[in-house]
């Protein structure tokens, strides 16, 4: 009997970071061209499970998917539960019906004033620049916009000019803060982006321009010196990005952040609390301290909304509280994001208060669970408490 030949290793991943020349690796356009969007291409990077293959076939035409080679290089080739892989590879759970799920639970459509402007808060608005992203995050809160379940937000073609949108902003001078989002605005070429940003800058009432972009996480090579220099011509410009797991903090990401900061663009981070990805204290604490190390300021921790196709990533609010308890006091205050629930009424701060009022006074609790009572002499609670105290009244008069 012939010696059984070793089966051709057709399923073993054949591409890794090491097999790609630096010149290509460092070129963001190369990554955009080489985005992974078929099972065949995905198999070059990871060993797909039967469920993942099935999900790719069954989500086709419903939910877009695409992964940059850079982001694929962070995936564990053998572990389908890898936190990076779960954010990027389609899953069958996306197709399951969940009670209470909605394509727009936060009511953005209700506050949409023009093709691209969502004006929900008095002094700020978002401008939906595009519906394109380098990677289509499986947990995207605008999944129906970025993946066309029932069409996108755009009634008119995305390529149309922004005249109506900029006019709306100019005619509402109370808008002093405009946030470019989408999709990912940095999907556009620099010159197209500059057209939009210079259009905004030409409106005197617009004070700050903010960019929401996940490129520093999904394809940090996009953050070139040219891009940063262009943005810096329109200061004050701020950028918020979206790191969800410490695995995403790589030398490439660190360089992208350094470049933004070097051009005077402050960088914040918005994390989404995702079941099975980052829903434990140790991961979250490590993520926040890693962000501080690369000088990114944690801004929001979003509770995962019950968005159609995303529900399987939802955690309980209790889990969010547990994580906040594990951050507050354990790491520096500016490493602790604000835990928020996005609703039709806006973003609602959710962290549990560390104080409660009793007949003895105000009971305070620290990060170790130790409690103390402060009475209203030590810490006046109300304006009336202050007024009752003659010494405080005297001081108040001195100041005037
Ligand atoms: C989140 C959000 C903003 C920006 O809110 P900040 O709390 O200032 O970051 C603006 N408009 C809409 C519709 C939003 O959802
Ligand atoms: S980059 Fe942002 S907008 Fe794009 S798919 Fe991911 S979460 Fe959604």
C-alpha cells in the first residue's frame, strides 16, 4: 500500500503580515483594494468555521462585509471567538430575530433634517458624510445605513453635493459643533474631504469640527502626514475613534495616533460594550490603560443598543455597571469613560451614583466598597444649607 501522502494543506492560512512587503503594507490604498470580501479570500487568512462560511453566504445582499488585510492580520486564525474576528466576520446570529430589535432604536431618522444632517441636540449636529467603511463592523449601530438592509439614510445619491446640508448648518447658527460621521468620513480621498471641511469652516457659527473615524483601528495607515496636515489647516479639529479591545492597539495604531496628536488633533475613544468581546473588567481595564499609554482619552462606553442584526452583542446594564465599578477609582479618573445609553432622548449617563441620601446625611462609597457619612455641615448639600451657615455667608460677601 502506498504511504498515505499528506493531504495538500489547502485550508491553512497562506497570508500573514510577514508575507506582505512593507511597501504594500504601509500603503492604505493597497489595503482598500485588497479588502477581504469572499470566503475564498478570508480562507487565506483564517481557518473559517462551517458557521462562518454559512453566515457569509446567508448575509450576502443583506449585510455588507469587508475586512482590511491589516485588521485581518490581528485575527486569531484558529479561534472563531477571537475578539477581533467577532467584530469583523459575519455570524449567523445577525440573521436571528430578537425581541425589541429595531433598525434605528435611537431615532436618528426622526432628527434627520436634510440628506446628511442629523440635528438632535441644540448646539451640535452630525453630518453623515458617507456610507462606506474599510471594515463593516458586525456591531455597527447604523447597520442599516452602512449595510443597506432597507436602503440607507441617503435619499439622494451619496455623491451629490452638500449644498443643502451646509445651508442648513449655516441657517442654524446655534450649531457650533459639527461631527462628521457616516460610515467613515476618512473613506474619502483627502481632496474630497477637504472640500467638505473647508465648506464647514466657511460657516462663521461653526466653532469646532469633529471627525468620527475607525480608521486608526481598522486601517491606521490611512492616517498619513498629508491627511493630518490638511486637517490641521481647519483647526479646531477633534477626532474620536473606536477601539474595543487591547489587541487593536498595535504599533501601527500607535503611530497613527501620534501623527494626529502631533498635528494638534486631540483624539478620544468611544468603546461599545460587546458581549463576548470586551464584557469583562480585566479586558476593559487593560484597554483603558493601553489607550492612556498611547495618549488617547477614553470618552464614552456605549451600552450596545438593540439594533437589528446586532442584538447578539448586547449585554445587560448590570454588566455595564460591574465594568464601571471595576474602572472607577482603580485607574485614573481620565481613564474612565462615561457609560451611556443612547436613546431617542439622547445619550443618557448610566454609571451608578457612588452616593445616597439617608436621614444621617450623604453616604459616600469608594472603589473598595468602603462607606462614610458626611453631614451637611461638612459638605453642604443644598443652597439652603449654605445660607444657614453664617461663616459661609460671610465668605460669600467677602468675595463680592
Ligand atoms: C452622539 C451624538 C452627537 C454628539 O454628542 P456628544 O455627546 O457631544 O459627543 C451629536 N448628535 C447625535 C445625533 C449624536 O448621536
Ligand atoms: S467603522 Fe463605524 S460606521 Fe463603519 S461599520 Fe464600523 S462602527 Fe459602523
